[in-house]
């Protein structure tokens, strides 16, 4: 071993025992050798005589780099030497000295690297310089397995590096690939195919691993060589014989199946394709699929059969003659039962889309009316496939029941996976409604009867099928109980599922009941069953906290829908909820579980109760009693907490803040069930109770003036009381507004102004004119900031958290404010922010999300929908000024965003307002021009034309 080999070995050493300085010197020495003029000769000489694989790899790596980077600078003699040397090594030519270490005897990574070097040379030289490379190789294949193996590796590498379309290719690579394939077709493909056949025939019993490699290489080339070389009386019988002989290894049989799949998948005219498919007699392999679904062979056969079925279906769609369509349908009828079995029980190749294939087949059924007997059977099998595909794997059961990271990932994956399957289910339901409903009925009946901890996944999937099909049932059909609904809804309402403790089963059960609640609206005899499902351990009292919280939300939705139908059951419902409400109205604020369990807990229950007791059908005495039982303890707790907060430290107060937040949200949710007419006209005593509550909650702003979450929640409650109490809220507004303005920061100011907007919109009184002036002052202030190069203030760390709220306020005002000049001010602010914050297209955003907000939201709402509104009066001078700014905004957006803005605005916005294609094209031309006056004139005419076309029939905002 000389210094050269030592240097390579040291440079490759990863043991950590080599001195870093010595290793650095070795790397430098190797690099120095790499730069020598005779490096190619040195590498080849070392390659065939060294005893170290590291040295061989270094030599091959260096040869590869030289060919890739310096091929054009090599002399003709050097190229000839490399060419002859590589072919000699690959073909076992040269010296017979047994001590020489040949590349073909080395490990796989050496042989793969050698094939990469040879393919790189082919890239540059075939066929113009080295036209005989493949022809020269073929005679040496008779030397046996090592040379055949290398030939396969060269073909595989050629496919990977140049030919295969599975990898992105540049224009030069595509051109070279075309040149290589054309030359191979003309010169050597028939010989290579004949060699493949001979090798497989000769070695099938003695060296099946070698035959597997040959077939795997052949599979890659079937896609672009003449199909007649493979689809013939020699190769087809050989391939099927290999598949069917059970004594052969699975890898060889699977490789043969892969070649058949490549054959049937090859592009050709449908007439030739159907003839080929018919000639294969594919049914002879069906029985193999049913033997061991987990074997590698069955996986390969599954891919072959699904690919075959997809091609037959494609032929059916593309063929015109009735005879050929009949043949296609017969072939489909023959293969589909096995394909359906494969889809349910085997690992299907990921390149094959089960949903896409089944959707295509279901679409063909629409042309058959009524369905034939076999097609009815196929519909049932498709439904079985869907059920199998949506069924969770039981290995994830514990991960999903109490969701951990694995469980959440699996649930997310399944939610996404099910989307297309449920679309397919509804398509099947339209083609064969009776079959689909019976299938779902039987699935539910079987699941509910045999419900146990052993079949959790089957129960969940059966309920999910029933839930999913409900999306395609109209409200009228739902109420009428069409089809099997009259049987199925009562069936699940009365079901006592033994595996109901499972989270997924419980959730889909409640969600399904909620989906079909319109049926119960018309069939009120089932209301007690609905209430029982939500008010026992299947729902709100479910042992899983996640389920009980979700049940509260679903129950609230059910109450909203049934509402008046629930009046006779109010007392029963409140008694059933007594424990839950008691826990929420008598809070133990020392409970860490409560404090850290999430601030939204309980609000849906309060909203449901508010909807129930807020109806005028409930007697006043009862209504007052119910409301008092809820509001009184909550308000008392707030008062106690506020008193204690005055004398406690910050850490103790933080726990109080969380509890107060929850109380405010509970009261807010409760109040949603009470209308303004009820609390101000028919039952003012109820209004008094809410006024007293408002008085208590406003004290929170005095004790906690700077706690933003509390300010936000109190502001939200004031919003609610403005809607609920109407003008009777006026006496409380001065105190509320004063406290909201005190210690107010920018985010709080935005919330305050939104409240002022509400008051302005709801009440037209002199008392709020001063507030309108305050609002205008704010917009002027924001305008001054942006117009004086101070927009970076919005991006400061303390301000950035409020940016979204400010943008939403500006957007709303620019589209809707009754004062046109205020709208103009906001549009000008947006124009300046676009100029300040947005660079040219394809440049990293200065303010992430702002560009998308402008293109998708501001442009659509302000620049299109708002000007289409009939209230946008062009005869008004101020409105024309605003319109001019809106046109300027479009010009600025095009300058900054280019086609991103233009394409979205024209392709998304214009079709929604029924804009003719011609006008859209004219708009594009005008916007891309330089004349802003022409653009303004055209866009005004464009908007007026659109208004006339709508003829008042479309509400734009």
C-alpha cells in the first residue's frame, strides 16, 4: 500500500481515531492527485488492481467527476482509453491474473458507481462517437451472471439518470434521452430483448435472482420500446408461466407480474390495447391473489390486476364500436371481483388511485339504465371497498382514543383520505340509491348488534358511512324521511353501543344524530331519544372530556334547530344538566384542572340553555327563575373575585383572570337566546336582569384596566347587550365607553372603534355624533402615519400583534362606511402600504400574508364588489374621487404583483359577477397600458355594464 492509497483510506476514515491534521493533509493530497493531467489513467489502473473498496470508490467517483465536468477537455486518446477500459472491466476482458481484483466481484455500491460512470460516457458519446457500446456488450453476456448483472445495472442507471420521466429533466437531458432511445430502437433493442428472453429462459431455475434483475430492467424499457417485441407468442407465455409456477421464488414471479403491468400500461390506440388485454387471459392468475394477502407476490399481482382493470376501463371510454365496448365490459366484469378483493385486503400500489378508478367505473354506470345484474353486484362490492378503506387500523386504537402524536397524525391522515371516498360514496348513491341505502342499513344493523370492544373500527366506519351519505340528502327528503331514513334514524337514536366509550365512536355517533336532526323536526316523537343521547353518558356526561365538550357543541346546534319543539322538555333538560351547570356556576377557583383546561369550556351549554329558556313560550315566572339561577351565582362570583383581587398578588390574580373570562363567556353565550323584543317590550323584567349583570361586569375594567383578554371579553359582552337591550342600554354606555377608553392601547382602541361602529349603525342619535368624529380622527391619524413614511410603525414588535385587526377595520371601512371621504382615506392607506411593503413578484414578503390579503380580499371586496353595489353613486363628486383611488389601487397592485393579481382578479372575481369574456380581456389590456385616465373611464363603463346585466338580481355584498 503506497502513500496514495493510504491518503484515500485516511480521508474516508470515520472512526474518529485519526488525527484531524493528518486527515486534513490526506484530503488535500487526494485533491492534488485529482488535479493531475493523467488522473483518468491513474484511476483506471488502480481500479483493477487495488485491494481496498475505498480506493475503488474514490477512483470511480473521480472518473465520474472528470467526465461530468471536463469531458470536452479530454484528448481523443484519453477518451478512447477510458472507453476501452470501462468496457473491458464490465465484460471481464483483459488479464487472466486471478489476483487482480475486478469491479464485478465488488460490493453493490461499487458496481452501481461503475455503471454510473459508464452511463455518463454513454451520455456524451452514444451514438455519434461510441455507436457500438450495446452491441459490444451483448456477446459477453454469455460469460455468466457477473456480466449479466452489470449489464442490468447499466440499463437501470441509464433509465434513472437519463430516460425515466419520473424525475425532472432539463431541455438538454430530454434531447439526449430522445437521441439515445431513437438510436437504441434502430440499432440494438431487438437484440437486447432477445437476450432478455434467452437469459430468463436459461437461468429461471438455476439463478432466479439474476432473472429477477433482468425482468426488473426489462420492465423499465417496455414503456418506450416496440410493444410487439414483448407482447408476442414467446414472451407472454413465458411471463405467465413464471407467475403461475409456485415452485419459483416470489421475487421472480413478482418481477414477471411487473413486466405484464408495464405491458398493459403502455400507451397505444384503444383498439390495439383491447386486443392485447383480451389476449392475456388474465383470469388465470386470479386464484393466486386469495392465498396470502401479505406476501410480496400478492402485492405485485394486486398492482398488475388494478392496472389491467384501469386500462380496460379506459378502453371502454375511448372505443366507439358497440362490439369493442361489449368486449371491454366483459373483461371488466371478469376482473372486477378480484380487483375489489384486492382493494379490500391487499397493499395496493400507491401509483394506482382506487378512488379515481372506482369513480371512473361508477361514471360509466350512468349510461346503463337500469343496471345489469353484474353491475348491481359490483355496486355492492364498491361499497364494501369504501367501507374497508375508511376503516381505521386497530393498531392505532389506543393512540386515537386518548389522542397522542401518533393518534392525531393518523386521524388527520384518515380525515384527508376519507374526503374522496365519501365523494365516491355519494356518487354510488346517485347511481344506485336503493343498493346504497340497503348496504348502509345492513352495515349499521350488523355493527350495532355485534357492537363490542373487538369491532370498534367497524362500528365507527358504519356510522361514518351513514353520516357521509347524509350530505347528499336534501332538507325536504330529510324531513320527509325518504328511503330508509324512517328506519335508520330511530335505529341509531335508540342504539346502546357497547363500545360507545371509544372517543371516535362517540363523536361520530353524536355528529350523525346532529346531521339528521331535521328528520326529528318533523317526527317529534323521537325528541326524547335525541335528548337521551345527548344528556346521558353517550353525550355530555361521556367519561372522555373531549367527547363531552364536543357533545355540548352538538347539543347547542340541536337546540337551535328544534327550539320551539323543545318547550315541553325544558324542565327535563335543565334537570338533566343540573350537575353540569352547577359545576360551571359554582366554580372552585383553586382547581388547577379548571384553570388550565381551556377557557372555552361550558359556553356551548350556556348558549343551549339560553336558547331554551329565552323563548316566549316559556312562562315569565319560570323564565325569570331559570335565568336568576344562572346569572346570580355567576355575578356573585365575579364580585367576590374582584374584591379579593384588590388585595392579592399578581400570581394569585392570574388565576382569577382565567375564571372571570370563563364567567363572562358563559353569560355572553347565555344571552344569545334572548331577543331584543322580549327583554325590552314583552318582558322588561328580563332586561333588568341583564342590565344588572352588565353593571357587575363593567366593574372588571376598573379592577383590571390593563388585562387585554378581560377588556376584550367585556367589550364583546357590551356588543351583545347593545343588540339585546337596544336603546335601554344607553344609560350604561357612558360608563362603559369611559372605562374602555381608560388605559387604552392600540389593539384596545381598534376594539373600541368597532364598538362605536356598531352603535352608529344601530342608533341614529345626536349623542353619538361626537363618536363619529372620534372615528374620523383615527382614520386621519392612520393616514398621516402611512403618508409620512412611518408605516414601519405598524411592524414594530409591540404593534404587529394588532396588525390584522387594523387591516380588517380598514378593509371594512373602505368597502362599507357611509362617509365616502372616510372610505377614500382608507383606500389611500392601502395604496401606500402596498407600495411600502410589497416588492416585485417572486421576492420574499416583507409582511407575510399581506400580499395574499390584498390580492384575495382587498381587491375583490373593495375594488369590485363595493363599486358594483347600487349605493355606489357615480353622479356624486366625492364618490368619483373614491372611484379614482380604487382604480389607482388596481394599477399599483398590477405593478407590484403582476399576473398574480391580474389572473386572480379576472379569473376569480369577474366570473362571480358574470362578466363577459370580451370585457375581461379589454380590462386586462387597459390595466397593462400606461393611460390611467383611459383605465378609469373603461372601468367605470365596465361596472355600469355589469350592473345593467345584473338588472338588480344580484346582491354583491
